[in-house]
C-alpha cells in the first residue's frame, strides 16, 4: 500500500495538500497507456477504473536449425526475450476529498487515451460532473447505478476465485473464503446504501429489484448523528465497535429473568431495541447507543434478507454497499442475524472487492465493443492492495496510513479458463491442501521459507539477464516488493483470499513479471534439457531389457526420480548448485524405499494388468530430467498399450517447470529418436496442450478451454498429476470422476515431517472413484 502523504486535518473538508505529489508507479500505474475510463462516485469514496495496455517482457523459445554449422548447433533451442502487449484493468479507491488532485494528476499524465467519454455512476456522479469534464476534457456519460453494480458483481464472482467470504468474528481467521460455484446464478444481492435494495440476479443481463427498505445505512448514520452528535460515518462505526448494546437494549432475560424456553428464546436475545432507554433514569454512552443502533438496523436487514431468500428459494446471499465497508462489527451483526433467522441454512456472504462493483460495472458498460467477458481475467497480486481488517484493535497505525488509497488490478488472460470436466463436484472443489489463513503454524513456516529463499531468487533473476546492466536494480526492486507482500501477509493473511503455498508462489511470479524477469530459470532449463536428451535412448533401452513387471516399477521410479529435479525446492537446489554432476541415478538412490509414505503401487500394477485406458491426461512438472527421462518413457509405455495421451504443460513459465513451447520442441526431438513417440504424434494419439496456467501449482477449476474440450473429445478415463506443487500442495484431496494417479517426491523436510515421513518420501496415490470399480477388478481401492 503506497503512502501518499498526509492530509492536513486543519484545513476544511480534509482537502488534499496540492503540493503533495502522487507516485504514479504506486497508484495510477501505467496511466500513460490508459485507453478508457469509468468512475463511481459515492457519498464519501470515489472509485476510478481504467483500461491500459501493458508492455512486458516474455521469454520465447525457438528451435535451432540443426544442420547449421555454428557453435550452438548442439543446443536444442534458443531463448529470446520479446516485448508483448497485454490488457490490464486498474481500479483505484480514494476519499472524495482527493478527487480534484487526482483528476489533475490524471490530466497531466494522460497521453494515449482513445476515448472522449468517461462512464460514470454513483450518487456523486452528478455532483462532480462539471469538475470531471473541465479537468479531463471528457464527456461524462451517466450509467444506471444498479445495472453497474450487478455487472461488477458478476465479473468479480466469475474471475476471482476467492472473492466471497463468510465473516467469523471469534474464529482463528475472521475471513473464511468460499469456493465460487461454477454457475454463479441465481443469487440475491442485498445492497445497503442509504436505504436497502434487494435484487434477484438470474443471469448476466437478467435481474430484478424484488424488495427493499428505507431503513439502511442512511438511517444508521442519521439516527447515529442525532444520538451521539457524531457526524462522520466511520467514527460512528468506531463508537459502535467499543459499545455494549445490552446497556441500552432490553433483553429476553430482562423481561423473564432468563430464557423463554417454550418459544426457544435465549436470555441474551434482544427483546426490544433501545427498550431500556424508556425506563432507565440515566445517561447512556455514545458507544452503547451506537452499538444498539447498529444491532437494530443489521437485525432488521438480516431478517428482511432471509425472508426474501426463502420466498425465492435462494441460498446464495451477498451483502454489499457503503454500510458494509468491510467493517467487522457490521459484518458480524448481519452474520448473526442471518444465522438466527435461517437456523444456519443460509450464509451471509461478503465480497472482497465489494467497493469496486459499481466502477467495474460502469467500465464494462463502456467496453462492450471489446466484450471483456470473452476472456478470463486474473488478479495481479503485485499491483493490488488486498483486503484489510479494520478491527479497531488490529494494526491501528497501519490502518490509518493505508485508508487513503486502495488498488485492484486485473490482467487479461489470453484464453478462457474453465473447470476440468472430470472434477467429481466442481462446486466443492478446493485446489489447495492446506489453508494457511487458518493454520498459524504452517503459515509462519512457509512465510519464513519464502523470505529465506528470496536471496536465491534475486540471484537467479540477475543471472538470467547477464548482459543487461539494469538487471541488478530491477532485481532489488523485486526483492523489496515481494518482501513487503510477505510482511503484509504476515499481518493480514486473508489479504488476497485464502493464503496458501500456491498464492505465495503466484505472488512471487507476479512480482518477478512486474520487474521484467519473465523466466529466471530459462537458461537452467535449456542446459538441463540439452543434457537429459543425450541419455534418452539409453534410458529407453534399459527399460526394454526388463521383464514386464520390473519395467512397470522402473517406469514409476523413473518419474519419481525425475521429479527430484526441482529448483523450487531448497533442499534440491542446494544440491544442484553445489554438485553439477548430480544425475538421474543419484536421484533414484535418494528415493525412499517401499513401502512409501503413501503407497498404492500394488493396486496400480494390478490395474496395468487389465485392459488399457482409453486416454490419459498427464499434468507434467519440471524440465530436463523430469520430463525427458522420467515422464516420456512412462508416456511411451502408455502409448504402447494403446492408450492415447494428452500432455498438459504450463502456458507460461514458473520456476523450472516445462512450458508448452519448450515441450513442443522437446517432443519433436524425442520423436526423431523414438519411433513410438513419433507414431503417437503422427497418428494423433499423443497430443500436447497448454494448461492455461503459469504457476508451479494447479487449479483444476481454471484450465484452458481448449484442454477441457480435448479431455471431453478423447473420453479421458485417467488423470495423472505429477509433482509436489500439483499433487501435494494442490489436488491431494481432489476428487475426480475417473481414475487418477498422483505422484510426487517430498522435497521439503518440514512438510515431510508434518506428513509423517522424511526428506525424499514418496507419495504414490492411485484412486478409483467410488461406485466405479476398476475394469479388471471390482476390489481395487486406493490405499
């Protein structure tokens, strides 16, 4: 979160000191390439949205012409770094007091905009219309507030996996993030502004206001001002957070001396809001009155929401509007009310980016010619502020500093992302094995682990660009940014949704890309691919000399040994750095002997004696030894059995994972040496598809649409997931509707110890879905 200078509280209206310079790289990022704008102006906050084109570096690989007589002719491919332009959405939230200075800043840095119009929504859009048109020279085009709100809500629910959360005040983690259902419709949106609007949303363009109330945020503010003489909304909430409502409210026990058992009413239940103020002859504190008022209005809204949810048979109910503002007391009272009136059947859901919905919707209204919904978008963790607790007892100094500006950035992904069709229940699928938001011990370890690894990542980034003088400076900026993110997550683990090993890795990749280090491991991968290829034919020949049963075990052991070569694991990278001669046979010797930590090998062997699978989808992991000497011989065996194989690899680089571009070249070279692989390619029985991911982990709910189509067309009946990131940190508990095989070597001592094993323990998990016995034996079940 950028600190943008203080506000001089002595000046009227909290206007911003005009001498303060806003740092463009921290707030209005890439403004010089902004193309279109939208703005949502509420009573106290302005939300600005703009679309920009971002130039960034990408690492590309290109096959060498191997008949060339140059010095590089023995190398498999060349690496080039190219400039690429992608789209980014920027959303910035700030107090209305800053609007004039912000508009001045935008005007001064606006050079490439393509539009003469700015889409505007919100109650303040009319008030500031003349100022915006004068400052920016853009015509203000007003959009319907509710339409924008719904469009924005649909957009975040569809594109941000951890958007919705349940608020649990007394839990270890106050924010519990929900898996977004693949079909987000229908849902109920309770928008609490000055009043309350209750909207039923049935599809992208079909929604209806089915009810509402005049008792909302304005009521709380207005009555609160009369009762406490406090005019500021946030101050009123602060008072409420410190109050005791029972001093003012009449409870059931105040009337009956205890609970009212026959009606099921507990003694602490509010019987009458403000009931004691009619009879008690005393002064009530501002804090207690504010708390009582907050309870009264929240309970009223909660009951209203429950009645409409029941009437329309809706279980998904989202709350938004300025009344919520992520304030814990408000969210807690609404949550309590919903739980009470529905007996836990309906959950009160809140949105991480609730404040941006109107601005997002207004922007989408102005960008319909681009059809943003034909793409998938992903949150850019490097440029987003993240959710912050506003609990009065939590980091008060940090809260005060960071309340000025808040940012969200979304990057356009060049492909649509969808669910893997083979997920047993997409609505309950959770990619990550451990939620670090809730597991404090694991959280502390992994945050420490990523901080410890930072020097090595910086060193690797610089080494990947040896001929570029400013690489050191950019690497240092990366270090500072990522370290700041880690420190933020230590205090606010819920900032970007559920904190997981995957999100820590993805945040690091986003920060590396931010400072133009698109593939720090490119040269390592190139070298290891070149070396491993020289041993491929020997590895295949040694397999062919074994008996069938020996070969099956050798193939599995080969995949596991290959998976040891992972530069993302410190225990391995230290060995690879210190011993360049460490090879495939040494890796095999490191592996745990059977029985493995998780061992379904006997069931797998029995299955392999049966008829071949129709099609296997194999999510591959690392470059070099892993893909060439581990995976490819295994793939070769499947092809020889008559099984079609789809190899799914990363669309973009992450650590030393093999990318689709690299795998295309590797497979062509292997095919030139191996008639089985060559025939597989020629007959279209071996297919290479990109996963849509640029992460060391794997989210099966966000995969390339083309991959999903291939999986359906090929009638895939086996999914193989390889590697610690894809099969242990993620998908360890993933339930699929077909057979699955998860293989990994544990290359982290702490994790191995936690799982009851040791370094280089093996996970070999073969699973047959319940009710679907294996083709050769009804008795096969995973261990």
